[in-house]
C-alpha cells in the first residue's frame, strides 16, 4: 500500500480472529510494534465482518498476527 493508506481485513467464516502487532515464529508468539506501525491490540474479527487497520504513515514492512491461530501472519508492505 502507499503511505497514509489503511488496510481492510475481511472475515468470510464465523471463526474468531484476534489481530495484534507481531508475528508467529516457529509456533511462538512474538508480539512487537515496529516503529511507524499503527498500534493494533486485540482487534476482533469474525462472522462476515470487516475491520479497518491503519493508517500506515511510514514506509516499511509491518507484521500483524492472529493471537489465537498459531502461524497466522500478515505482512503489510508500505511504499
């Protein structure tokens, strides 16, 4: 995405996801907020809902993860 834009996460199942800054690394949760990333803390997403995250004001690569699903990572690249 471009600097200043946001992302929209869309759920297509009834399964609950809880999104936060960080990543899963070999089955271990590694919470962390990179400099320039919006703070995302326990954002819940389920059903046929959606949630907007951002904006991302700084160029870089930022990591988000689902805190309850091991290995579920999201990388946001901002240019």
